[in-house]
C-alpha cells in the first residue's frame, strides 16, 4: 500500500540507488549485498578469532560514526544488520536496516533531542544498552554500547543473558536486563584483551548528549591489533574456512580435468535457508586500503558502504 514512510527517504539517502512510487507501492532499490555477520558467525561454528573481531570492529565503528554524523542513531545494532559486500566489495562491511533509526539532533541547529524516561525498549534485547532497558531515550552512546555487546558475542560465542526462559516477552526482557546489569564488564570480558572492557566502560560512562570519541575507540583496537602482530590482510575466519572448503572440493576434480592448482573458482555456500551467496576468494580481490589505514591514524572512509 502507498504510505509516507520517512524511513524510505532516510535509507535512500544512504544507499544512493533509487526510491520512488510504482503504482500503489513504495519502492526502495538497494545494492545487492552478501551474507550478514550472523550468517558468517554460524558458518564459522559460532566463534571468531580476535583478529577477525578487531578487523570487523574497525569497520563497524566507522559505519556507526557515519550514521551519527548524519544526525541519526540506528537503535538496532546487531550482527544481522551488518552485511559483507560482494564482488569487488567483498571485504567491505555495510550497515543496513534503518527501520528503527531516529534523528537525535536537528541537522541545521545541532540541537539534541531531549532526555526522556519511560520509553519502551526499541531494538534487540540481547544487544540493547542498559539505559535502553531502563526506558531512557536512546542517543549515540547506546549504539556504541550495543556494538560492545556484539563484539563480546563474537569473542565468547554467546552472552550471559542468552537463553533465559520466561512466561512472557516482558518478563524475558526484564530477566535480560537484570542479568546484564548484574554482570560486571570485567566478568563479561574475562579472558579477553583489556581493550574490550575499556571499550564498554567508556561507552557506559558517556553522558546522554555526549559525542563518543570514535577515533579513541578505533585506536584502542588498532593498537591492540598491531600489538598482537596481526596483518590487516582481509583474511577473515570465513576466508580461511572457504579456502579450505574449496581446496578439499576441487582437489579430486583437478586430478581428472588437469585444472591448475592456482585456478580457484567461485563457489556458493548456502549460509541460511533463504540466502545463497556467491563468493570469489581469489587473492586478486584482496585490497590493501584497510592495511594502510590500520597502520596510520587516518580513519577509514566514513561511508556506510566503504
């Protein structure tokens, strides 16, 4: 049905493809993207290495910062809403789904929205900030705190407040909130580099209208990345797993057909019941852009799609 959904106009301005009305329908055309981080997490047996988490964190902070600089907060930061690109963008992370996004300030006057309480929980309870659980109006700090929970989800494989049982959704949200508030950051991040607890403590300490120091947060993880002697080569955990799968699958056929061992074909992996994505893992598609940026103080290109 035809309707005036402001989200269409918001999303079009970010995706920059096309939107409009076709007969009685509103139409939004978006760039075709690859699997979500949740899909890839499942593909990797629900555990990412620190290297992969840090490479993702750098891009994720940049995407959220870009949304914030356009005067919007996302309000539903979760692995399902971060998708990898395909083709020449296969190593770039995209942030999608602005259905719950909200303007937190006037773009012209920079006047911030007012502090309010007694708000209903907006977003996904698993990754929601403590203030969101408490019914406090969300602002930039809440997106950043949610990202911290996403990163620890990738590190740990699950969060302490997952799998809680309750009779109603309201009671379940209350249990999640109680468990989240009663779990110290140091306990949540135990066994992982201190930078993750530093990140969460910083985000939880932000004031309602305060602008997060995005560069400080990125530098936390960039310095850790270099300290651990990792190379920003876009070799994510799923890259290694797919290469191994391809090698195992094509070795017998190469013996029969005489295919060169260096000729790595494209292949498809059914990541979910509804999504089949084609990947190209040729090393020719590995870019050095992020490697250069990770070794300097220059932030990655702050576009949602780059």
